[in-house]
């Protein structure tokens, strides 16, 4: 399950999102999401063509037998 932390750095907010291997999430770009930084579909109510950015973590590599 994706987790996130937000901290202030040099007067600006920085959000870090951590994904599990193989996980895909939609990240908000309209800043209207009640689940920010994750998309909740709020962009559909906003003017313009803003949509979420989709981010995927690569699946874990299978461990090789020695």
C-alpha cells in the first residue's frame, strides 16, 4: 500500500510517496483532492484538461537460486 509523508524544506512543502513493488497509483495534479497527494477524481469538477499522473513501481525481481 502506498504511503506518503509531507515536510517543509526551505519554506516549501515536499511530499514523498513510497510504493510497494508492482504497485500503481494516481497522483493529484489539480490540488483539489481530499486524499492529496493521491487522486480522488476531483479534477473532473475543475476547468481545463488537468488529470492525474499515473506512477508505477517496477515489480520485484525474483531472487536467483545459488
